[in-house]
């Protein structure tokens, strides 16, 4: 039989009202009695009726987090921070996933709203198509977006990575390593025109331009023609076959960096001896890849902390203007970005001494 307030009260020898007040931390209940009732409720398998609590108190204590992908490599560093801060403020987190589908995103968000969520953190699937829907959600409860792939304008609170700053950092590191013929390596098709790609490219191009150099835009042979046309780019094999000079690559993410390195090997080019490579996202495989990949590590812990704290402020009726916070990534230097090996200096000639023969001295200027 399912445990209830009445059944717990009968076992504990107190009123159902006392059990209610003890379990829901309200009313005047002695701390020792409250602790005993809570322990007994747990032993009997009592589960509070969340929907009933929401109707009575207009508060569920639940926050929703909607992920765009269950296998997001960066979420493992962010989600524990979000959960910890939420719990210290009396909230629990419910997770849902849209699988990068606009339709599924709407379905799971509607489901969360129907189950009493008080606020939402959202990794948007297709923000460029769903802005009207997001606006309707925001009228019902606070909504904070994390790293949207498209610019959502000034309508929403957005916390994310400063992708342009990451592009600057990557290009600057290559320039400081002595590289002068740099390229940016694009995604083939999916995500190629996303906001984060453009930001990383813009930052990289700006740093290279400030150095008085020109950045090439490259991709794999599988790149869609419209992608190459959009960025005025070429495939990496085509560029190398036509005699293009290349000694440094900034890849839009780590997966693309590995792909670029594989293509470089096919042309007999070694990393980093011939071409230095920097990735983006600092995936776990970056350390074990050969050579270990230099990469831009996104500050996901800081982003998660900022996002949940902003959501909690909105829940506390903070009506300050919409916030857009961006945090710069950190360059993790590894072997793939080493400076080109300097040519060995010519061997120093030793003066050969001839016995009993005075060495000839060369007069200095003015003697």
C-alpha cells in the first residue's frame, strides 16, 4: 500500500497535520519530531505529491534543463555546477533532450511546463526558427539560453562562450610560434553557418589581418559547395595541390582538427614540424591524440554558474534588462602547436694550430 500522510501519522502517533508540517518544513514542529517523521516517511517509501504542492503553493522547486544533444562533450563539466547551485537554493533539476530537433524540443519543453517547472535553462536546437515559441515560453516562466548556435537578438538572456576571443587566441598563438601562412578549417555542412563558427572565424581573421597577413579558409573535400562559396573557401587538398603555402591551421572544433591532420598526413606534411594545428572545445581525446592537440577550452563551469545564477535571479523577480554574458576560452597549449624547428647552425670551424708556426693575425680596421 502506498504510504500517505495519514498512514505515517498513525505509525508515528501524531496528527496528519503534524506530519504534513514536518515533511514540508512548515508550521511549528519540534526539530527532533520533524527529523523522526522524515526518517519514518523515507522508511515507508512516502513520495510527496509534487503536483498537489504546486497547486497549493504555486511553487514546485523544479527547474528544467533542455539539452540539444545527450552526448554534448562539454555538458559533463557544466551540469554538476548547475545542479549544485540549484540544490543550495532549494531546487531540483529535471533534464530533457531535443536531439537537435525543433519539434522534439517543443514537445519536451511543453512536457516540462506541464509538470510544474519554475524556470528553464535551454541549449536551443534551432533558435533561428523557434524565436516566437521561445517568446511564448518566456511569458510563462523565466528562460535562460546557453550557447545558442544562432544570434537570438536582444530578446533573451544568453550565457555563452566568446567565440571571437577564442579565434583571436588561437591565431595569436600560431603567429607567436612563428607561423605565417594560416588557414581556418570549416565544418563540411551541418553547423557550418552557425553563429559560433562565424565568431571563431572572425576572431581568427582579425588577428591575422592585424599582423599584416591573410587568412585562408579551407575545408575537407566533402564540404558542401554552398559552404565553400559562402566563406570564399577551398578544400584543403585542392589548396595544397595548387601550391598553396600553409604552416598553421585553426580548426572550428577538435573533430575538424583531427580531420585536417589526417589530410595533411596524406600530403606528407607532419604536425607540428610542417603545420601547427589548434582545435576548439578541448575534448577529452585532445590529450591522447598524437600529437596531443592544442585546443581552446571553453569555460563551461563559469558558463553553467552564470546561467543558473541568472535564472535564480529571474525567479526572484529580478527585472533588470536582458543580459548577454560571454566568457573567453582558455588556450591549452600542447605539442601540435610547437614552433617550427629552427635550422641547425653550421658547425663552428676550429682554428687548426700548426706547431712552431706563429698564427697570422688579421689587422683590425685602423691598424
